[in-house]
C-alpha cells in the first residue's frame, strides 16, 4: 500500500507534471506509429494481391499470344510477342522448358531469359559457275557472298564433280557435291514492362532480310517471394544500440524537458515498414 501511495503522490506532485506529459506524449506517439505501420502494411498487402492477380492474368495472355512480324522505319525486321513474368519457383517447375539445356541457370537463375527460333528465307537470283575439266570429266564450282550490314552476311560456295561418258545419251554423270555456307545474323532483344498493365513485351529485331521468327519465348524473373518473406520476418523491430539524432530530452532529476541533438545508448523501435533492403 505504501508503494501505491508513493506512486500516486509522485503523479499528483506538480513538479512531475512536465515529465508525465512528456511520457504520455511519447506513449501516444508510439501508438500512432504502430497504428500507421499496421495500416500501411495492410495497404501494401492489398496492392501486392492486385499485382499478383494481374501477373497471373498477363501470364495466361502470354501463353495464348502469337508472334507478330512487322518492319520498322529503318528497314529492320521485328518479331514481337507478350512474355511472362515468373518467380524462380515457377521457372523451375511449370516453365522449366525455358531453361533448355542450360543446367547452370538452375543454380543461378537469370534476370531475364529468351528463346528465339528463326527461319531464313534466302534465294540466289544469279551465281557465276566455273567449270574445269577435260574429255573425261571435271568439276563445277561456284561462290557467292552477300554483305547486308555489320554482323549480317552470308557466304556460299560449292563444288560438284562430274564425269563424261560419250557412249550414253546424256554423257554428263554428276558426282556427290560438297557445299559450304557461312552466315552471321545479329539479333537485338528487348523486354519492356508496361507500368499500368504490368505486361511484359518481347521485341526481337534484326537487319538481316528474309527472316521470320517462328517462335519467341521469354520471361522476366522476379525475386523469389518466399526468400523476401523470410528476410522480412527475420527483421527485428526492437533492439539496443547507439542513438544519434534530434528529439525531446528529459532530465528526470529536476523534471526539465527540452529539445536538441542527442547521443547515447538506448532501446530502439524501428517498424518493419521503415526498414529497407531484404
């Protein structure tokens, strides 16, 4: 009872009024911060839910989309299709085919991944053919080289041996030909994300003429949400450490309250919402 009387007397003592008001102010401020933290967390969860729903819809639309071919103003051929936005888990399960044969990607998932299948329709209008030989036979040789732009060219050469038999109605007997083709094709691939819809668009461009992109697949890889959640749960809101800042200073010896910079050791409260990083 004596302890309770002393506490009541201390509370009713006018000299301690400033200290009590400051303590009440700190408690109210703490409650307000805690409430704001919870409200902000709920808003963030709702927004995350909307984004996740839109991502699922976008991925479904991407699965139904087909490649669109068109020509840019600069003459380059462009293939465009909607891409996926996947988590690491999804990339390793439902969309595992995007990995292809790249086993190393399964250990170190990329930020983006694309697969492009190209079909090149090229025709030679006229190629000079050289013939060397004698009355028993010889060979036909040809060579053609075309340069379109830096990194886009084609070289074609070949040899067709033949023999002659004048006793036959058609005296030319062709042998097995050998052909060599060298080709270089440059591709520029970009992935863009629409800010409003969240849709991923894949655009593949090349200056090589006569190209068709029969298949384009790709995805932008999200951070694994489970890993993010694990790190967030590991955050601590309370702790003990060194403090540096500007705030309310209370002298408990004479109940003086003032404001100013401070440095010291104390108990810290940091809402998870105000913590950055993983």
